[in-house]
C-alpha cells in the first residue's frame, strides 16, 4: 500500500510538470501568433553619405606645417573654400594611400607647396601626391597650383621641369592670406567663365 501511494504521488508530480510544460508551449505559440499578426516594421537605415567634395587638396611636406601650411589652410577656409587637409582627414589607423587617393579624386584643384622638405629625396608621399595630381589633371582637366616656399627656381627645375614651367606663387613675396585671396579670386573667375570679359588672375611666374 505504501509503495502504491508513493507511485501515485510521483505520477501526480510528473503529470503536474507535464501540464506546466504544455502551458508554457501554448503560451509561446500564442505569443508567436500575435507577432505574426502585427505589421512588419523595417528598421530605418542610415543612408550612406556620398563622398564629400572639396575645392582644394593641399599637398605639402609635414615639416612645413608650422612655418606656412597650417596658416595657409586657415586662410583658405576663411575665404569660404573647402579644403582637404591631412591633419583633419587622416585618423589613427586609417589607410594613408586610400584617404589620399579619395581626397585627390574629390578635389577640384591641387595646391602643391614646393619646398626643400617637399622635394627631398626620401619623401615618398609628396612624390606620390604630385604624381596623383598629374594623373587626375590628365583625365579630368583639373589644375595644379604650385606655391614655392623657401625654394629657388634652380631647385624646382632640378626636381621637376614640368612643375617648374607652371606659373606659381611664392611665399618670398606673399603672405598666406594674400595667396588664399588670389585662389578665391581664381574660383570666382572660373565660376563666371561663361562671361566674355574676365579679370586676369595675378598668378606670378617666378624667375
């Protein structure tokens, strides 16, 4: 009798456990059915922003930032020009070649700040940037705008006769603000290129 009673109690426990499991399954099925009846809401996706475009890509040697480039870039921005400048665009861990390639492709003009540091034999990135600007100019007709910084005509010719033949500005006789103002004027002239009468830009041919 005792054994039979224990078996009955055990069976009751088992039946109760099974009922709880069944109730849990039924509740889950009901929950899923309710979800199926609700309209499917697709999460809003953040649109991928198109690559930003720039007015000017500034190609320079790192050593010239303090002596000229930083002040020049600020002067360009004060003129309302959008500038691609590595200090802003290259972050820790970025691919330099990828970022520079994108900056070159997305800029209307390339300002090349030629200096003894820029044309130094070991300067890989400056050579790569200048070559990239020549390629972009060949395909898209974009303009390379040279600036001579602490550099002589002879040094430029020895570095690149092609770039030496370009009209240039020089920091020997002009301030960063004056050069930036000339560049702004160039943009304004290009914007009104359809007009028959245009003012001549004051780019100088350094002798």
